[in-house]
C-alpha cells in the first residue's frame, strides 16, 4: 500500500517502491514533454535544432527532482536559480498562473543571454513544485548583437538584467514587461517567440504536475521524490567511498583575458576525495578578469557537478541526490567566483575549461567512464543588424567537435563541448533561414589526437555569404594551451580556428576570439574548423 504524510505526521512516510518509481518516471516524462514543446514551438534554430536550453522540475524548496537532457551546465544552476527566487519573493507569495523571469548571472550562474522562465505549480492552494526552462535568447539588448560580448568589463554593458520579475501574474500577462523586452532587443519577434515557447513549456509542465497530484496526492508525490533523492545520495556516497582517498589537480593557462593579449589568466582545479565526499578547490586560479570571461560561483559549481556526475553515473537522469556529496571552496574575487558587477558574458570559455579539468583530474579513478581531454567551446555568429542592407538576422552556431579517446574506444565526434545533448545546425535549416550557403561540411580528420584510442574529430564547414551587411563574431579559447590533452602517451587534439577567404591571396587565419572579426561581402567565404579530442594510450 502507498502511505505518506498527513496532518499528524512529523515527516515523510515511506512510499511503496512501485508508486515511487512511477512518480519519478512521470516527472522525467514531464520534463521530456516540456523539452518537446520548446523544440516544436521555439522560433530560433538555436533552440529547436541546436537545443541550447535545459528543463527542470523542482521541489517547492527548489531541489532538483527531474530534468531532461539539454545544455548540461544549466542543470546544476537551475536549483540555485529557483532557490534565489524563493529567498527574494517568499514561498507564500507565489500564485497559481504566475510566470517569472531571471537572467542575472550572479543568480543563474551563466551569462545574461541565458534567460530562465519558471512557474510555481499550485494544487488546491498549495505550492507543490516549480517548473523551469533556461534558454539562450537571440539577443538581450547589450553592447554586442546576440550577446557573448568578449570585451565587456561590467555586467551593465551586457544587456537587460532580470532578477525574478513577473511576466504573468495569476494568468494575466504583464504587458508592460513584455513590451519593454521587445523594445530593447534587436530581434524582437525571435526573442518573443522563444519566450512564448518557454512559457508554453512551463504551462505544460505545471499541468502535468497538477494531474499527478490529483491522482496520487501532493504528499505522495513529495515523499516519493524525497525517497528517490535519498536513495541517489546513498548510491553516490557508496561509489565515492570506493575511490582511493587523494587530491588530483589539473591546470591550464587561458589564451588571454579578452582585453590585454599579454595577460593569460590561470585556471586550476583540485578534486580531493576523502571518505564518501569529494571537495573541489581552486587554489592557484587567477583573480577576477577585467573582461567578461568570469564565471559566477553558481556556474562554477554546476560545471564541476556535471563532470563528476558524468563520471559517477553517466546514464542516470539527474536529481538533487547526485550533488549532495560534492563540496566547494571558492577563492573570493576570482575568475571562478567574481564579485558583481564583473562581466560574465563569455563565461562559457572558462566554464567549459572547468568541466574538462575536473574530468581530467578524476579520470584516472574511473577507467570505465574517464577519457582524454576534449576540444574547447567554439562558436560563430553571422548576423545582420542594419536594416539598410536587408532584413536583420542572426545565426548562432555552437560548433560541434571531438571528445577525448577512452579505454573502450575512440572519442566521440560531432559533440558540443561538455554538453553532449547540444546538436549541430542542419545545413538545410541554415540555408533556408539565412542568406548563407554551405559549400563544405565534413570531418576535420587531422584535428584528432592519435593514440591507441584516437580522439574524436572536429568538423570543417564553409559558409558563403550571399548578401550585404553580414557581420562575423566568434568565440574561441585554449588555442595556445589546449584542453584536448592526450592521456597515457596519446597525442593532443588540435585547437579550433577560422579561415577568412580560404585559398585566395586574402586568406587569413583567425584564432583569438573577437567581437569584431570581419564585415563580410557577398561571395566571401568563411571556413570554420573545430578542434578534435585527445588520444588515449599508445
């Protein structure tokens, strides 16, 4: 029989395992359905094809109950994001039909382009859960079209900043807020379409949670997930306890700080295993960067959690229990724990490095799930913002590359950074929506590090510009000290780069990231070559 709490019960009562598993899987299915809503209704290919978003179902206290695979680094951020909303607003002030927005990097952990839309789930007047969607918007009204301002020196330059404002109050849209957003972004129809997709996904998630509470009762839902989280904690603690105690460190020097080419910030990650706990420390990491490559502590924590979870339990759907035995010590005013309002817009370069260094530090303890290093995050923006040349557009492509080789075989190819559920942009979609033509799209065979198991390959893509007014910006890092390091004698993978006008007397190779890489003309060709993974063994 299913039992649960009642008015006279001091704490949760054990739910039978069958019911608990049904409820757990119902929440996972809810998150997956929310994912499908985004894919089917978003306006921007960055969401409906590339899947630069994440979904979460959370407890009324903001603990992660279920998620659907998306951008991995978002998953560990969402609980902290919702908890910051609870702390600001108070549980008693959320109402049925409310929809809120937050994108302040110091609350969400990433950058200002990643907007979190969330809803309280209310059943018979009681707050029973939250549902949330974090997604990268096409523009947020900052200094640089599309975001990812590589040279911003403070948050205020990076765009509109929301700190848990209402978009909808008790089912009534706050039209002033919606109008304000549309009036302050460069691509209002695109942004509003994606915002509406996020709201729709949250409404579907909330409806499914309410239906589940009607069927089983909110107490049974809550107590079932308490059991699931607790059992996950026990399993994770047991796995960690089986590892040898010790400290494991990996470090890297970044290419430059985004402002001064002579300043190379250092990132160092030490993972210490003691008993059934792991502690992440960052001694030796540089202070806060003067540019936007800083990662708020929430994001740093999430990057480490994603890497550790991938080693400990790569095939399990994530819940709060996977995070319980991981501790953190953050140096103040540092690259991975800056003080507001330090810039964070290009945080992903350091966040990706944090995840890779964590994996490399712990991989020797995980012969079955560990791997060599992978390529660094690499992305290209092709856009037109001046309507004098034609309709404005923006194409944002996080370019896939190669992951490290491992004991069981060669590294994966066509995988995005640390985030294996983020996909490439199909050529057919690109050519249908933008004034661009794809001339080549193929594996970059010489990008992978050799070894007994070679690294995964990067990809080569050539874009031909078809119309006037097209601007190029791009994000790249670790071209001087690569993350795609070989293991046990394996060779390093090659870093990413771009080539303007390949095969002509104007050919120019670009490696160091730039806000203003080029103004392109019709007929110009851009080649992107993403990095490969490191090799494993000899």
